[in-house]
């Protein structure tokens, strides 16, 4: 009985994954199309890829996009961790709820609203500094800003589940705050932190409207480029690009997983009995 | 404890002041001005008196609700089953991976899949089912919207279910509870925090969807997102757009009150 | 903790690698040192080979950036913080930007190639004497149909669209001016009407058209038509050219009784830092050979008379894309309506969209 139930679960998961990956494979399939459209496959060809590689402009945009996503998500995660801790440690529930509502405002606000108000904000603040111009730094700030709330949202539930007796025990054993944070709280929160980081990363990659408003000369992201190509039709070169991004990410993810699993195996052996 | 934490939370507060409070004040401010820069309450008056905007609000809430419920129903078993698998972290990453491909491209892929001559219809054709108009229906709109939101629901759920102490479940079984009882009495209540943050991460942004309503829905459903887009981009009447923005923020606060922590207030 | 730390190290490592990659690429493409001309244009709206050619001929470096709507571009240029040297707004937007003093007047003596532009495309109402702008591409609003389902004779005038046989069949481009324009044109009114009575009449008439609307979509209309999701659509000639390149069953017709005539134009916004480069670029694009090459790549109609002889006859003699001067005289260019009427058009359009269900 146990076994058959398990296989139903697997079938369900397979269906969900097929659903998640179906459009991706559709895009990848047509990136090898000899023709120019996504509606009929006229033959196998790699010419969209060669087109892509000769387009330095697009490659720079791609690298910019990922640099921005990795960096903004990282900074947002740091800010978010301490924000979440702060909210959690607030004494009064009403204060917590108020802060949480403020926290979520950027999630609920439509992108155009955020983009337009950030633009005005940057321009206003910019007049205070000479030589100010929109560009990488303003986009980075904006991306950090709209990623912070999602990180907080991912970490808070973990904090609420955390067993305070662990921390009390830590203090009783004479640990200082730094040690408590490093050895008890952060490890416990790590699934939330990782989830938060990747959500922030995704937000950054996906964003179009906010980036468009707050960017300036010499810095664009892939989303802005793709959306602005829509009027003329998005070419299969972009599909080829997505194929490469997807394959690269897949290799990275699987590779990362096996490396980290090795490490974990080792460290678990060492640690067993010390903490648990 | 307090001193240490406060100091580290300084960047968070800087963020709150500069990137939340300042823009919100700006948006609220804009909502009280007309296009000639005169103070007015007309934006709000129009919003609450015109059937057009109320219908849009209703549409937005209704579709966001549908999207959230469907997403939750699909996501919960997914997350639950995933926690039983061996390589959890790997599966988590594989759930996230599709979100790294541009949204517009995925929407175009769905146009291809759902088209009259598209993949799904020719697949159904094998079973003798005649091509159907799938695009511009609620069905295709909901499918694509749910598709976009799925990872944002699965991740927090996985996050919450993952660290459920196995001992709880074992204990429940030892005490003679059936699998269903264990699930509803032990597993589900313990994952409620994850459900809440998932619902927040999906419902709130779904309120202001606009691109999919046009791209996949063919503008058959008009939501607040469409109106905001129009006011900010086409007519450039930022006052009216900001008014809807304020309403959305208020709606979010209502959602937070419903899904936020209730009387128990944590373990403190 | 160990997991978090190793993740952190890896992320920082990736960031460094990406940063080095960008620096290296920018150096190898010479982005950092040459004198840069910042072009602000619609996505993929120029033959990339022409950019390379321009860079070779003049020694300037082109920084090509893109926007997706006139209004989005306006917001960016109005708010400042950028330094675009050349931008490509449409007709009504030029009028608006002129009013807001966002454009620099052009010195025609620095644009000798301006002589190639056909006289009927010079000195238009939105920019008298071409003080601020030079036409880049132009086109019309019309009807695309698929010859598997319909033929040209079924689309003689705008009124034909009300026919009951089109129930739930037609795709419309998502624009208030365009949709209201169909109603106005079918009644014989101006597309720039500022009469409430006329607009309401058009609104009432358009209500009867809404059952025929299959979808109201934007740029994706090309994909839909090329995929034969629908057999008839109301759209711009530029979009039509794109979809016809993908599906040979599609044809474009301009109904009688007036339609919209549109222009995309090269301008120098007030944000320009490298005016010399801007003039060099505009003059380069006006050159007949370059204009012809660009026209072949983009597929829209060129206002460049000199370019005609470098283009195949099949293109230039196609009346759907190069209508006669007499036909053009019947068409109307959008004027900036001012905020009150722009909003009125959009409100009516929104109500029609909602009425549709």
C-alpha cells in the first residue's frame, strides 16, 4: 500500500513538472528552427545561435542582467534577514502588523506605479549630487528595493516556527548574540533565506517596468530589450538566448547541487552529536 | 539582544523610509491632484461612484482569488510530495528554474500552444476532438496566470513543510491516527504559516495583472491593472493611476489582516 | 551555516566573473573610449548592419537603447537623468514634445541629405517646416485579412466590419485613438474630432461592433495573425508588413473613407550631449542607399524618394503600402488632443471594452 501511494505522488509530480517546463521546451524547440517564426517548424538550423554570438550588444545585456540579479538579490537578502529579525522581535503585535503592511506595499503596487515613483525619487535626490545620472546604480537600488519585502515574507514564517528555547539554552550556555545569530538562528532560517534569495533573484530577472523607468544611458536589461522588441516582433534570436540561459542554469543548478551535497555529507558527519 | 538587532536593521529602515514611505507619500499625494496640479477629491469620487471602476475592482479581486485558490490546490500536494523525495534542494531549484525565462516569451509560447492550430489542439486532434477556441477564454487566462504564479506558491510551502519534525508525524501515527487524520490534525496546521506567505505572494500581485489579460485574455477581462497602465502610460493622468494604486495598497492591508497573525501572536 | 556560507562564496564569485566578463566585452567592442552617440529607438527598429557601417564611416560609437511606447519614451526624456542624442517619436508625440519644449530645433544646413525626402512628407501639420523632426518611416491604419477566408472586396469601407458574418472574428489593435477612429471614420467625422456629440455618436455605433471583436490585443497581434488564430484584423501597415513576411496568405487593404496616416520621426531631444554625432547619424540615415537598406530590413514604408530606386518594384508599386498622393490626401495624421480629450477617447474605449462581454 505504501508503495502504490508513493507512485501516485510521483505521477502527480511528473505532471506538475511537465506543466512547468512545457512552454520552456516549446521555446527551446523553436530556437532550432530554420524559419523565422514560432508557428511552423521548417527545418533544423543553428543560425539563430550564430546570429546571437555575433551580437555583442545582446551578450553584454545578458551579462548585465545576471550581474544585476545576483547582486541585488544578495544585498536584498542581507537587508531582509535583519528586517525580518527586527519585525519578529518587536514586542507589540500591532507594531508587527503595521511594519509588515509597510513591508508589503511594494509587492502590491503595480510595476508602473513603483517605476514612476522611483524615477521621481531618484531625480529629486539626484539634484542634490552633481554629475548624477540614471544607470546601473539606480537600477540596482530599485531592484534591491522591490526584492526586500519578498525576502522578509519568506523568512518570517521560519522565524515564527523557531523554538525560542534553543536560544534561551544558547544564552544559558554563555553564548553571546553574535554566536547565537551565527550558530542557531541563521542555520535554522537557512531554507527561508535561500528561498528568499531565489525569489528576489527571480523578481529581478523578470522585472521590466521598474527597470525601464530608472535606467539611463548604457545600461539595459534583457527584459527591457525583449519588451521593446515586441512592436517589431520578438525574433528567434531571443529564443536561442533563452535556450542558452536555460541550459547554463540547468548545468549550474545540478552542478551546484552535487558539489554542495558532497560538502554537506562531510560536514554532517563531523557535526553530528555536537548540535543535535 | 535588542541593541545588536536594531543596529543591523538600519539598512532595512533606510529602505523603509526611502523606498517605501517616500514613494507611498508620493503616490498618495498624486492621487489628490488633477492634471492641472490643483488639489481635488474628484479622483476618489470618480473611483467610488463609477460602476466602471467598481466592476474592475470586482473583476480583479475575483480573478486574483481564483488564481490563488487554483495555485494553492496545485501547489500544496506538489510541495508535500516533494518533501518526501531525496534530493529536495535540487527539486526546489528545478521549480525555480522556469521563472528565469522571460515572462513575455513564455506568454508567446502559450499563444503557440493554445492556438487553434497549436500544440494542444493538434494533440486533442489525435483523439478526434475538433479544434477549439482556447485563447481569449477564462480557461487559458487562468492556466497561464496560474503557471506564472506556481513557483511563488510552491517555494514558501516547501519551505514550511520541509522542516516539519518527522517525529511529530511518527508520534501521530503511534497514537493511532490515520494518514488523513495526521495530515489534517498535524501537518496542515503546522504548515499554515507557509500557506499564508504563499497566499500573500500570489494574491497580492495578481490583483494588478495587466499584461496577461491583454496578451492571453484578449482584453475580455478588464482589471485594475489595465486601468493603471492606461492612466500612467497612455493618458498620463498620474492622479487617477495613483488613486487606484492607493486602493490596491488598502486592499493589501485588508488581505494582511485576514492572513496575518491572529490572537495567538506567536510563541512569546 | 556552512551551506549558507558556501552559497555566499559562490554567489560572490559569480558576480565577480560576470563583472569581469562585462568589462572585457565592453573593452573589446571599444565601448569605453570612443565618442558615443546615444540613440533612443523602438526595439529592433534599425538594420544593425547600418549601425556598424555608421560607426566605421564616422568613428562614433553607437549606444542603441530601446523603448516600447511613445508615452514611455516621453516620460523618460521629460524626467531627465539621461542623455539621449537621437530619439524616434511618432507624429502626435512630436507635437506634444514640442509643446513641452523637449526638442531642439534642427539646423537643416547640417542635414544635406534631407533633399531625398519626398515633398509630400515634408512640412506636415505636426511639425511645420520640419523645424524639429525628419520622417523615418510612415504608414497607415488598415485591415489585414487571410485569403483562405476572405477577399479584398469584403473590406471596401470601415462599415463592412459591422457585418454580422464577422461575429467574434475580428482582432483589433489595442489603442483608443484607433478604435474610436474606426467609429469616427465610418461616420465621416475627423479622427481628431473634439466634438462630444460626434464622439458619443461614434461610441453608440461602436457598441454594435463589439460583438464582432474576437480580441483587442497589442503587439502580439502579429503572432496571432501569422498563426491564423484569426482571419481578419485592424492594425497598422507596419505590423501588417511584419505579419505578411511570416504568412503569405495575409493581405493588407486600406478601406475607403479615410484612415490614419502615421509617421515615426528622427528628432534631437533637449537631453542631447553629442549634437554633432546626432546630426551625423540623422544625415547618415537620410542617405538614399542607407534608407533603402533599412527599408528592406524593417519592411515599413520609407518617405525617402531617393531610396525608391534601390528598392524592388514589387515593393514600391504596392498600393497598399505606397498609396498614391491622392489617396494620402484623404488620410489624417493624429493630432495631440490635449489631456481632456485624450482622456475622453480612452474612457470611451475602456467602456467599450467592458461593454463587450
